[in-house]
C-alpha cells in the first residue's frame, strides 16, 4: 500500500478547511470519501475533491469501507467517540479532531478500543505545529529563557454578536463552549511544554445574550515541575492580549497575532502552493530579552502538513503517531477539573496526567 484512502466524516469548518485540504496535500494520502448530510456541503466536496465518494451519513460509509484505510472524525464533538469507535471496529486507522471525546471516561474507552482492535488512533492537535508555538518550544529547548516560571497563552477574539449553532447554545453533552473548543488547544500546548498538572483553577462565564455556554475563560494550571500556566480564551475581548508571554529566570518571549496557516486555509490556499507556507511576516515576529535589552526574534514556520505526513508514516511505515491519544486523555482530565473548579470557585487537585511530547 503506497497511498492511503481517507474518509472525512463531517465537512463543516474542520473537515473542509483543515482536514481535507491537508490530507489532499499529503503525497501518501488521497481523499477517497466525504460524509456530510448537507446538500450544499456535498456539492462543495464534489467540486473540491472530484473522484471522492460523497455520502449522506456515517452508516453509508461503514456499510462499504472499500478503499478506506483511514477515517478522519471531523463531525460535531458529541459524536467523536462513537464514530471513532465504529471506525476502529471497521478496521480503519483513525484521526479524531479535538476535543478527543466529551469525557475522560469516553476517551479511556476509545484507547481500549484501539488496543483491542490493534488499529492506529491519533488526535488532531494541529496547534502543536503553529509557528509561534514551535518557536517557544525551541527557545525553551535551547535554554534561551532559563527555567520558565510563568507561561501565558491566549486565544482571544472580539465577536460581540453570537454566530449561533451548537458551539454557543449546546450543553455539556455536546462539549460546547470555549473551554472545550479553544481550551483544548491551550491545555494541550501547556502539557506539551511543562508536563503533568497537580492543580487547576478556572473561571468560566457566558457573556453574550443568547449564548448558553461559556464564551469567556481563564484557566490556571500548576504543573508538578513548578511552572505556572495562565490560559485565556474569549469571544468578547475588545483588546487582544499577546498570543504567548513566556517568562523565564534569564529572559522572556512575547508574541502577538495568530499563526498564518488557518487564514491561508480559509482563503483557499494550500500547502505546496508557495514555498513560504506557514511563514510569519517580519512585522509579526515576537521579541526576546530582558529589561531594556529586547530584540525581535524570528518566528519558525508553521507546519500543519507535518501532522498528516507523520500519520501516513505511522500507518504505512510503523512510525509513531503524531499525537499520542493518551495526551488527549490527560487534557480531558484537566478540562473536567476546570469545569469542577469553575462550578465550585475553588482550586481542584487534578488526577495524574502524564507528560506529553512534541
């Protein structure tokens, strides 16, 4: 097998903008099927991936898995675990968009399903391949900051008028709200850099009329190694803070703005269209230093294509998965502790969460 046939379940933002284009850009993969119940999205899928089977529901896919080696679950959060389990039992390797599952218990069951079927399972934590995050990782690995005392990370937006949809009006069973959406990325990045967490403090609020779940979040993690991670996600921030502010005992690093890859994908650009994929403009570089001695520091290129390149290598060559699903389980335990903290307005001791790696 030299090329993997990939089925993408769900063709909303995640499926059409992130997964399918990145799968199509990977030389060892091809989009073989798209599952969507929307006639409009089905027409879009046929235009964008001619030759792919376009199916109305997951039952139609699992009834005929011919030519499918890998299933990408990009459907709404509440069905992530169910669809991933069905795909594993159908004999496919599986990529699940974040959040991996609605609960840690569901995630544990999925890990057992992967072990019992012997099939590959991984999680699309694409923000590990943001250029600014890769830069933070490099600075820490090189010792440029010294031991990091405080890590600040933000995904903030100014959207005073709700868009509607299940992410803003769904309940806990939907894993709706900003904690499980952007918070999944923030927690994964913090765990990747600093490892296990011993305690969690969280503040959640629903600020906008018509929104019934959290759209404003602050989360504080105390890592067992001593570092503090302060994480923000908000849809109601009229002034945006720095994307990262990392304070070590030797130097600090601060960067604003967002990695350019998401905007490029939304605009219809694809990896391989230009040699400068994921490259940040010099005007968007962060700064490194201490006190008055601060200078611009070049941002490493972002590399979302690396996720599916590693997934192909894992399936075809027996290499490691790009994201260990145990990492996603650790993140879900923290998100559950965060909800408990927000409800009790207290610090919550976190169940052991293993270190993760880039």
